[in-house]
């Protein structure tokens, strides 16, 4: 029997495994980097072992340090979680060689399936060699051979871009998984991403625990997942189950795994097998009424599975809440998470609580919010409602995007559900949500009330002119009165009451309350995050035309080959790459012209807004030359 489990991971998945271990009376051990010293998974574990350093390569990808930590803490088993070393056969061997129980598939199965290139060969799928790609093969997808989560993936639509995208994908894969091997496969446009959860014991029983649909993706990383995959013909579901079970049996698989497919035109194309627990496993747990982590532990202890899995019931949907800005190229966000609170009746898997900090070194996911209901329509409505009313205060998040996605006709109509959802709908989904103008009014009045309290509790001299406050695109005009406030813009608003933390407004005869919380440079009003617009621009923040500023805090990982001051560059040309939260972000030339300054240095960390380079536009250069003639 297993007595103590070390989780070779961090954040949400470590907390998830610890929860099941506590329920089963199993001790827990965390490992942590210096950046994670005060993280929730460290606080929740019975014991914790430091891995010196901050980057994944220094810490969570150091299998030797993780094994030593397990032995030092007295653990007798290791759970890999997902990502990092979870699909690394050498790490699995190192765990068992140290006399520890490996809570995962045999290393031979990992070697057969964790490398997507070898998995395709095993199933008789001929690879597409990068050197053989022609214009007729485009578009193609460059993928990491190991790992997942959208890292190390690039869509290539121009043959001239293939070499640079191969290099970028390889660098990102090496950083995330410790393995830079990448490969090329045909890219199927706008298919559905469907997968089958399997679970196998050591006695030959393999369960197929239904399907999941994970078609809503950004940067090839899943955002919304659900079970079962809606609208699939029964014969296709049976075929997917048979293929998944056959693949598992072919390699002597033991434990939890997922077989992924791209479904297009009624046909399923094999993508890969993930030899680990998936991020989206909760939706399967909710539908089948099982604890997959508990079953992993039981299988690792040698317990056989029943001949057949439980019967499924209802529908479950999971939304991944990320600290990122979908309207600004999905750029990761950092800062203090002042509040993370959800309505009752939900399942929330998270590695954060209110007050925690969100840093730059790891994944941007804050939480997975999961609902289960008798039907898909009920689950969609319940999840959208819950996310809309959650208190998520701090960095910019994708919360508004999630709510809009769940309520979008293309999501609710499963006939229009595919991986091109965000490419088609992102502009509409990232528009200011309804009611934001009224939220700006509430923010302005709450601030006014707070100021009045600080200055003696009343207005000695009532202003004869409108007070003006701007938040983004919203300008609010109001006047203090003897008994409250009059709002002159936007029109049609009556102030019922105002306090520093709550404002009640009447609009078109309907009264609504707005809860207001202010944190330094931004304010939260219900689901709205607003940033005050200064009345006058700060001259210190003005930059020269063509300046390239860091869109996020991160690390400069590399520059374009041979890039130097004085080079002529073209609009859209990649100049350098930043890494933040385990993803690479390309910084491109904003216009054609001359590179007149280059401050970015590989390996150097930069803050958001840091000056990376300056490209003097060609038109400006020509105008200056004319002036000197």
C-alpha cells in the first residue's frame, strides 16, 4: 500500500492530487522552485522540498532532483501530474530504479506513445518529413514530439516560414518539456478536437470512459472542454472507443491516458496519445462519477478494475480561467490576485487563493471551473452564470471571453463547434461587455464618495461644473448635489445611493447594485475590470515612434539571426522572442524601416513596457533625408 506520494509538479494539479490523497489517508510531499516558495501547493502538502532556481529547466524538469526529494522526504510513490516530466520515460525509470512506485504507465508505453512521431508509426501512419514539405502540403502544423498543452506548436502557411517556425517550436518545446524534438503533420482546418479517456489496470482490463470535446482553443491550447462530445454519431463514438482501447492494449498500457483525434467531415484522424492525466479530466469524473486520481493510485497498488466502467450520466463543462488578455494577443498577465471567489455549487480546481501572486515563470491558468447538469444546455447556462458572478480581482483575465463564448450561438449550436471558433469570433467576443458604461459610472461615484469621506464627510462647495472621470473608452460626467449626485453623461441614469464600495443606479426604470473594489491602478465593478484614464499624459511614458515595448513581463529568449542596429527590416518581420508563463511570444517589426536601437539581450528579464528596440519607419527616414539635402 502506498503511504506517501510526492507530486512532481506544481500549482493546480499538485493541489488536485493532494486532495485525493488526503481523502484516502495518504501523506503528501510537494516540490517547489524559489518562485513557488509560498505557493498554495506548498502550503497544502504535509512536507515540501525546495528545488533551487526559478525556471522549469532548473527545477521541475530536473528529474534527478525530484527523485532525491522523494527519498529525502520519505515518499514511497511519485505522481507526475501533467506537463513537465509526466511523459518522460527516463524519469519514470529513475523513479522505479530508486525503489519508488511510479503512478503512471510503464516506461515502455511512454516511449511508444509519448513521442507523437513514434505513436503514429506504431499505428501505421506515415510521417510527413519537414524536408519533403512542398507548397501543395500547406498548411502544415509543427508540433512538439513530447508534451502537450499547445506548447511547441505552430501553423505554417508559407513555405518560407517553415524553418523559422521549426526553430521556434523546438525552442519552446525544449523549455517546457526538456525535449526539443518536433515534427510536421498536415493541418486540418476547422475540425473538432475530440478525445477518449482510457484507464487500464495491470491485469489487462482497459476502460474507455467516453469522449470529450476540446475544440475551443487558443494557440492550440484548450480553453473550454466538455463531456461527452456533443452531436457525434453513435457509430463514430464506438469507432473512437475501439481505436483508443486498441492503442492502449498494443503497448501494454497501465494507468490513465487520453487518445486524441481531429474529427472532420465525419472522419476521425488520430492525433496523439497522452500518457498521463489530462488537464480536462474533471469533466469525465463528473459524468462517470469517478475519481481518476484515486483510480490511478489503486492501479499503481495493483488493484484490478471492474470489467466494465460505470454508466455515464448528464453533461459536464470545464472552463479554464487564465491570467491573460485575449484582446491583446492573449498576452499573459501578472500581479496580485486580490480576490478569487466563485458561487456555491461549482467544482473549482485551482492552485491559487485570494492574495496570491501570479508570476511570469509558469502557466497562466488560475483555475478550472467545472459544472455538471442533466443536459448540455443546462450545464452551459449554469457555467456562464457562475463565471459572470465570480469575484476575480487582480490581473486581466479571460473571464469575459469565457462567458461570451458559452453564450455564443456557434457554441450552443454543436453543428458549428470547431477549432476555428476563436479565429472567426474573437473580435466580437472581446468587445466591451454589456453594462460596462454603467460600471464606469459606479466606479466614478464610488471614488467620489471615498474622497468625500477622506475630506471631512461632506462637500463644502458644490461644483458648478461637471466632474469628469474616464475609464478606457467610457467618459463619466457628474455633479455632487446636497443629497447625492447627478450624472450628466451617460444620459438616462439616476443615482439611488452611493458608497465607496457599492453604488445603486436606476437605468430606464430598472435599479441595479454595483459592488466596487479599488486596487491601485485599476478598479473592479462586478465582472468589469476598469483602468482609469489619466487626464494628462505622463511625458515620462512617451516613447519614440517605432518603439517596441515588452507586451508582458518575461525573458528574452533569442533574437532573429544576425539582427543588429542598422539593419533594414520589413513590417511583420520577427525580431525577437519573449518567453512568459511557458509560452513564447514573437515581437515583430511594426513597420518597414531601419532598426535604430536594440536593447533586448537574450537571457535578460524585462518588465512590461520595457523598451526592446526601435524601428524607424521608412517614410520617416526618407523625410529626414530630404531635410538634410
